[in-house]
């Protein structure tokens, strides 16, 4: 496994980028989506889903000032 050199720093753009990477690797259930030929998301079993169906990852990304391209953010359901 290659060594990943990530340093601690105050960089909100990279923090949102990290959330974007997470969503693209967790939020959509790719196997079920392919099998059903329809989008299937993991929101029901996600620790970042709120009681009212919201998403804390989206909330964080949308409520902080940064210059990350939000048009590319996430791979997730409407929650």
C-alpha cells in the first residue's frame, strides 16, 4: 500500500474535498444500483443522516465558505 502523506492544516476546501471523496465511496450503493438499474443510496444506514432525513455531510459542505466546486460534490440521494 502506498504511503499517504497528509498533513494537518486549516484548509476548508480540502476538508470539503475529503467529504466529497467519502460521499463518492459510500453514499451510493453501486452494486445495488447496477443490479436494479436505478439509483440506490445508503442513507438509511448512514451515521451522518439526521432524524428528519437530512445529511450532515451536505449540511457541512453547504454551510461553510470555501471555493470547492459544489457542482461536483457528492454521489448521494436527495436527503
